[in-house]
């Protein structure tokens, strides 16, 4: 019986982590599960294992400081003897790696639930441990570095997303400004095309034309304006433009246009 072997840690080198709740709730699932030398050759069928690779089984699993530990009942087999030798020599880079069925968060970065444990295997460069006997008192230094790296990466991703939204907003503003400029140019082109008299081109009327981007509507509005002028039987008197003054009682171009009809 080999006691207090680190079966899995909280952070995987594959780019995701295990929540404490997921590990704590999964502790009973490790009881009695087999231990093999190395993972199955066919990763899509992890249950298909040979007894020649069997080391033993898990007993007394517990959760401590973000890790699951357990005892291993080692069989008197060739694989069992190899496992004991690896443990005795404290072979660098060799540790335990579990094979589980799990549910991840929406973004795939956190394992929220371990639904089943297939096996816990002795492998080279395991994903969540670095040795058979991980420290029970503190998180491994490598894990701390990876946690910090993931934290910084998440901050960078968040910053990039914010910058992307800002660029999209600026891009939309530029599109809107360009559309407004093109629309204004089309309005003036239509006014010239239909030879609309200067006295009929009031500030308010131009604003009305520019308030829509539909060329057909703009053209109809100009034709309606011409029809109003034609209804008088002749062109309305030309209202000569004057410099604007700061006086609040200065007549607007619209007032001058209306007054020209009233004088009729």
C-alpha cells in the first residue's frame, strides 16, 4: 500500500482548471478505480485496457488544499513492480494523471463537474501533477506560475475585447458620417438638377431633404416644392439673400419664402 499519492491537481497544463467543488464532489468516484502504467493507446476508448498494464487500485481518496490524494494498492505484477521502482527512485517528471468524464464551463476554461472516473494512470509529464508526492501544504510552484499566466492572459483577452468594441463603435460612427456627407451631396445635386429657385431652398426644407436617405422621396419633395411655386402662376419674387444678423427678430429663409406667397 502506497499512501498519500497525488492523484490530480486543480490546474491542468492543457489550459483549463478544476473548481474546488468539482474535485470535492468527485472524491467518492476515485474509490476502487484502477491504476495503470500510462494512458490507453486509443484515447477515444480509455476503458479498453490490458491487465498487463494494471498497477493496482485506489483506496481512501481525500481532498486537501486543492488536490485529490489517495492510497494505491499495488499488485505483485510486472507493472506493479515498475510502478514501485519509479516511486522509489522519485523519477523526475513522472506522476499520476486521471482519465475522467467531465463537464466544463461555457468558455471551456473550468471543469465544473467530474461525472465519472475511468482510471488514474502513472505517466510522464502529467497534466495536473508533477510528482507522485505533491506538497500537501501548498500549491506547487509550477501551478502558481500557470495560474498567474492564465490570469494575465484573461486580462489581455478582456482588454482586446474592449478595444475591439471601441474600434467597432468608431468604425460605425465613420460610416454614419460618410453616409450623411454623401446624402448631403445628393440633396444639393437634386436641387441643382431640378433648378429649384433660390428662394425655395430654405434652411428648413434642406434639413427635411437631408433627414431621409431615400433619393426617390427627396426627388418627390422637390417636385412638390416646385408644384407649390407653379400653382401661383409664376415664379415667386426672388428674395435676395442678406447677411445673417445676431438679432433674434431677423427673418429666416423660411419666413421670407412664406411671405413671398402672402404678398401675392
